[in-house]
C-alpha cells in the first residue's frame, strides 16, 4: 500500500547570518582593514576612553561623578575664552568664505588655461601644508614690535608715524592671529568651492547667459545651489578648526595680552598643564566633543542624500 511521505512544516526560525567572511576577497579585505582599525583604536579610541575616565575622577583618583563638569562649566575663565573664540571666529570664518568664493569664481570664470589653473592649485596648497608652528614663527618676525617687517614697511611708506604694538595691544594681537589664520586657510575654502563649481552643468550656465542673466543672478540662482552643501561642510570644518586653534596663537601671543587671545584650546592647555587639573580639562574636552557631534548631526541633515 502506498504511503504518502510525511511532510514537515518549514522551519519558521530565522536563518542565522554568517558572521565569518566566506570568500577569499572578504578575508583579504578584513586583513587589510585590521591595521587601520588598530591605528584608530590606538590614536582615537584609547585617548577618548582616558578622557572619559579623567572626566569623572578627582586628582586623587576617586570617583567624583559630574563634579568636574560642574567646575568646568562654572569657571569664569571659560566664558572669557568662549567670548575670545567667538570673536576670532567672527573675524576669520566670514573673511575666509567670502574671499574663497570670490577667488573660486574669479578663476572659474576668467582663467581657462589648465596650466595656469594647475599653478594656482599648487600655490593654494602651499599655505595649507606648512606647519602652523612654522607659520607662527614667521608671523612673529612680521608682527614683532622692534624687528617686525610690517612696521618697517609701513613706516618707510609713510603710512605710519610710529610703530604699532601688534602683539602687545588687544586689537593688534587679535588682528595678527586672525590674519595668519585667514592667510593659511582661505586657500582651503577656495579649493573646495572651486571644485564645486566644476560640477555646475555648463549647459545651464549658457542658457542663463542667453536669457540675459547677470553674473550675480547666475551665481545666486545656478551656482550657489550646487555650492550650498560644500559651504555647509566648509563652515563646519572651519568652526571645528577655530575651536581647536592653538599652534600659531601660542607662538605669537601665548594667549595674551591678558586673556585677549586665550581661546578655548589655550584655556584647556592652561587648565591641564599650568593648573594641573586634568579632570576639569578632560570634562571640558568631552563637552566640546559632544557639542561638535551634535553640530555635525545638525549640519548633515541639510546635506543632500544620494538615493537609488
């Protein structure tokens, strides 16, 4: 007698995903990533964990909770450093963005020779790759009170009747450190925005010119929409750089005169190494890291997302 085979219900348990690399290429990819991941762990993760530990312990190593955060945020010196950092950012960031946009548009619209563009590209790279400490040393030779080149040239040209104490007056010190930052990082803004201008469809630009659009209308209605995501990223990067600026300011003014150029990074340095308060410095560094993470999350929401 024929017996029907027993039918078993299909298993409803979800199939387990394999976590091990199954192919030779996948195994090779993991092996190639291991040195990079190890470097990230050593350079980024371990210091972050140490900072988090120092932020919640006292000088004697005992757990103090949020006490270091409270001291860091209630310190009057923090408000002064934030005010100085904000003023510095208001001086350098708009100047860099406006000059960078102007240079990018000038080169994009007037210079067609690839050779000249390549030369300008190399010249723009030079200030970026120079170490900030070296830039600060050279700037000190320019803005020095008695031996400074700038005062000498202004006196010889008859523009000044007496020397300006650039590094010992509040206004002069802020102008000096801001001008160095503008000189070094405006080329970065120029290079990013010039690359963005290359993505603007030439057909659209030519059609607007045929319709009689002015240069300003062409920029505002056609080119700026393509540059907006890059501008957001440039602003975020420059704000992050302003918060961590240290090298050339430390060489030029050391945070002086008084606390005029004692920016946030110099205040952190003073707390950690002069006041020997690693807990408060670590707590403030964690707060800055959280603020920058939130800022990047907000900026990323306005960036275009590629959809399939």
